[in-house]
């Protein structure tokens, strides 16, 4: 009786683990795929949420965050536009 109970408990535990393994999406679904960060930023700037962008572009939220962080870093490194030079004073002004 104890062996039979142990076998049933083991089978149920294995079935439970397999159910959760199949139900949880693969965290590495985008492994090996290049993410088009320009497209990601275009979608984010259009007002979509990170989760929506990840789903639409078949990638992960982590990859979307990486693109967003890279874009923010690139914006900081870009030189600020030069201020317009002061125009010379009119000829008759003192």
C-alpha cells in the first residue's frame, strides 16, 4: 500500500511540474533573434506599453527595456545643438 501511494504521489507531482512547465512561457523565446530597436522605440513613442511592444514584435519585455535604455544612453551622448550665434548690433546702435 505504501509503495502504491508513493507511486501515485510521484506521478501527480510529475504531472503538476509538467503542467506548469508548459503553461509558463519560455523566458528565452527571443534568444538568438536580433531586435530592431528603432522599431521598438517607434512603437513606444507611439504610446504603446512595453508588454504590448514585446508581444507585437515577438520579443521579450527585457529586450524592449534594453532598447529603451540604449536609446536613452544615446540621447545623453549626442551633442547638444549649437546655440545660434548672437547677431551683430545694427550699424546705428550704440
